C-alpha cells in the first residue's frame, strides 16, 4: 500500500511540474492542464514497452562487458523518450517548436531535481512508520 501511495504522489508531482512549466510558458490554464494530463499518460503508456525492450537487451548482454553500457543506454534512451514526448505534446498544443523544445529540456531537468527530494521525504516517512510499528510490537 505504501508503494502505491508513493507512486501516486510521484505521478502528482510529475503532473504538477508539467502543468507549472506549460502554464509559465503559455500563460494558459488549458494548455497547462493539457500538458499535465497528456504528457504523463503517453509516458506511462510507452514506458512499459521501452522497459521490456531494454530488459531483453540487458539480459542478452548481461554476461559481457556490454551489460553496463546497455544500462547506460537504457537511461539515455528513457530520457530521450521523455524529452520527445514533452516536445511533441507542447508542439502539438501550441504549434511552437520553441515552446516544445523548451519544455522538452526544462521539464525532465525539473523532474530529475525534484523527484529525488520527493523520494527522500517518502523514505523518511517509511522509516518513521516502521519505527512506530516496531515500538508498538515491543510494547506488546
């Protein structure tokens, strides 16, 4: 249950970043909302296929030196996928390559900066919950 709530919180954080940036770029609540909804949905839809393909690549080269390079390639590919989706959604919504390009660069950077803090907060929360549970068991 904890993991599901944390994941939902990550999605909300991601959507908030997408909305905030799209709104700042365009000044439109509608386009901000569109970016916040469509961009994460497309990413969520494409990511399992991306992971499945890279899982097969990593498994194939796991015993060789290419295994580490495959992991690095996967992360670079995932970043490119994310940037491509962000660009495509903003370009489709505004018709502006400049807005699309700016969102494609800035939005992933914001996610890379914000989400580790998000995860750290959730790990502290998990630690507190586990300590409370252990204290309750010890009191019994």
